[in-house]
C-alpha cells in the first residue's frame, strides 16, 4: 500500500499542475461569486436556490475535472509508455490503479474544499440580505433569528458537500476503469453519458413497465450495473427543508440533522461498495492491456 500512496502523491502533484485543473477551478469560483450577486426572484427563497444552483455548478465542475484527470493520468501515460517504465519496477498493477485513483481524488478533493469554503462564506453573507436584517442589529430577537438561520444554512452545506464528494468519488472510479481502455475524449463522452443515465435509473424501470420481458430484464440489469447516484441527492431535504438540531423534534417541513447524517452514512456504504466494484473492473481491464 505504501507504493500506491507514493503513486497517489505523484499523481496529485501532476494533476494540480495541469492547466485545465486551474481553469476549471477558476471557472467554478467565478460562477459561485457571480451568483452571489444575482437575485433569483423566489419570494424569500433566494438563499435556497442560491445553494442549489451553486452545488450544481460544483458537481459539474468536479465531474469534468475528474474525467479529464483520469484520462490524463491513466490512458495518456499508457500511450506515452510512462506506465511501462513504472511497471518495470516492483510495482503491482493493483497498486498502480489504486494509486492513480487516490491521486485523482486528492486533487478533486482539494478543489471541492476550496469551492465549499467559498460557498459557505457566500451563504453566510447572503442570509442577512435575504432576511433584511443587519448583522449588527441590536434587536435581540432579530439577532437570534439571524444567527439560527445562518447556522442552519451553513450546517446544511456540510452533508451536501460530503454527498457531492461521494458522488464524484464513484464517478472517478468509473472514469479510471474506462481510462484503462479508452482515450481521454471517449472517456469524457462515456463518463458524462453514464452520469446522465445513472441519474435517470429511478425512472428506467417505470418507463419499461408493461414492455416485453427482455426490455424489463435489460432495465433491471442497467439499474444494477449503473451507479445509483440518487443515493447522493439529499438536496430536497438539505436545501428545501429546515434543519433542526439535537434536542428539537422535527415538524412539518423540517428534518433532523441526525437523520440526515444517518442517510449520508448509508450513502457512504453504497459508495464504498461501488468504488471497490469499479476498481476491480479497472484492474481486470488493466491486466490485459498491452503496455508496450
């Protein structure tokens, strides 16, 4: 495992030095900052829409970044015979695959941390504007309401970003598996295609309801093989419901923070299992790949 971590460290440094990495980071940051100043005209729900839209930009930016990095550090290094030189040393193929995956995820995680910090700061600044309460108000009741609202909206972003990270971790494993056999362009096309299809899997079986048996069977196979990314989408709870914390019982339109983290934990178990599954496929594909 030490060799895998060494490969991950090298991959991380190579990844963050790529021009497209900085370009994606700056593009997403520009969109987050731009939308901080934009109104959403939602009659008091602007802060919720702001968080929803910004999380969407972060997801797409990180997905693009992970697909590009996976293609760069796996397929291009095979084509350039860099991998052949590395494999001439006492490095096992599974260590190479795991190391590349961890390196890509380290680079993606760094970008996510930057995005999350900017989003948290922007959210904290935007809440008083939406409530039309000055942060330095001397009205104790208004001040308490403001602090509670800022705390709720800020804390909701932590599990939301955690789930976003899990979703990208799953898609990065898929991208690494594809990259063992496909060039970067095909990897990106296939990656985005799988991403879109995976978000449609909840509707797939219903769409073929009443269809011939072979179509229903094919739909079930696709549902099993494709990552069920809806496991990582708790935005209807985290964004559009009020969060209550320890010591309070959730009412209508509210959700308990402990319940949210319970669902995040279950999503994490699914993510770990699917990542292991995809990395096993990546290793199987890589074992038969000609490196010379």
